[in-house]
C-alpha cells in the first residue's frame, strides 16, 4: 500500500475556506477518479510560518494507480486548486510506501 501525500501551506486568512473546499469539493473529486481507497487531512503542528500547513493523504494499492491518476487527472485537479488559491499557498507532493 502507498500514500500520495500533498503538503499545503495556505495563508492563515484563507485556511478555513481552503479546508472546507478541500473537504467538500477537491478531495471528493480526487476520490471519484477511482484511484484511491481512502484519504485523511492532517494539520501539521510543528511549523513556524505565517500560514496554516496541512498534509492531505490519499491511500492507493499499487503504483499503476498513481501513474494513471497523474496522467489522466492530476493536471486538471491541481489547476482548479491553483486558480482558486493562486499566490496564497505553497505545496509539495510525496509518494510514501507503507511498510
């Protein structure tokens, strides 16, 4: 099993809106692609910056799932996020293997 982790630091003034949008729109859209089995959103507590930082985790079964997601869905879904919060966030992505 694997985790696709997206760490996002969002402007504090937008954190509540962002979290609501993630829970009601973005995460359901990502899960509806059929490539992930579950998801979690965690608030990162040990960050000293001017934003709120979150770890958005999507669990998937095999590497083909993430490859298909990245090829067929990631660009569109990331663009929707970028357009909504342009200039107000920073993000990086990691792939993790559950051992």
